């Protein structure tokens, strides 16, 4: 599944946030979109994830050359992880399983997918721990696990290390690196940290004046 945004314009209270913003995202590539706080990165991700409508312009998804209808089935093929993760008043395992339970997945499938995702983000030993006792960095990793159990084709990560400590920042960067090696999904991540962007990205993007410019390729 490929994503293409064309001539997106978005304004809030008379201020233009995205201004004729266009870009095409290829499959199974890790993109990192960087820019100053407030430049429109989060708004861009929400529009791409079909959680917010642009004022004008188009967001299009294709499989091969076939355009995909923007329905619930399409929305289930992508997931957005926010900078601050809300958790339920229950265990780490049950938090990670929530999306699969909503989709009426079989118990055995839930068990397997959740355990694999928790191991992948380094939270396997905490599966039975109460989620509200996790640190901010662990909570962010739980949010990533909760997204991965849904097996998305496109994963949007909005400033995933913005409010975590150095140790968890390194862990989250290694998680993204492991996803890159697997090569099974498209990752579109935002950050304001140039060093982090250069460490993680296959392709570095820069948002300026409401538009996307491509940085130097590796």
C-alpha cells in the first residue's frame, strides 16, 4: 500500500499550517519528518492517518495501481501512535490486546500477537504488571506494542521520544531500527531532533512553511 498526499492545505483560526503540501510515500521505507515544534508535523500525520480532513487537497492510498476506498477497512491497515499514550486501568498485556479484542480476534491469536509485540518492545517481563505503574518511556513502548499487534502496513509515530528519558529513547530508536530490518511496513515518524532523524531515516524529510522538502538521501 502506497500513500500520496497532493496539494494539502490546512488552516486553524486563520493561520495556514499546511500550505500546498505534497509528497509520495513508497512501501516499506522508514521516513522521518523533522521540523520545529508547531510547524505542522502532527497535523500532517493526522491527515495522512485519515483522522482529520484537510481544507483542500487529497490523500490517496493505492495497492499496485488500484486506488483504495477510504473506509474502515483501509483505516485498519494503518495506526498512529501519539506522543503521550493513554493507558487503561489494567495489565500491560490487556492494554496491548485491546485493539485485537475490538476486532474480535481469537484468544490464541491475541495471546501470540501480544506476547510477540511485548517481547519486541522489551516489555515481555512486564506483561502482568499494572500499566499505570510503567514509566513514561515504558508507556510509550506499550503504545508502540499496541499498534504493532494490529499488524499495520503503515505506522505513524508522532514524536515517540519527546517525553521519555535517554535510556528509553535509545530503546525506541532500536525498535524502529528493528522494524526497518524486517522491511514489512512503512514507518512515517516525526521528530525535531536532527541527530535522531539521521540515525533512523531511510529518507529524511523536512517541513518548512507548511510544505515538505526532502533532505539528503543516505
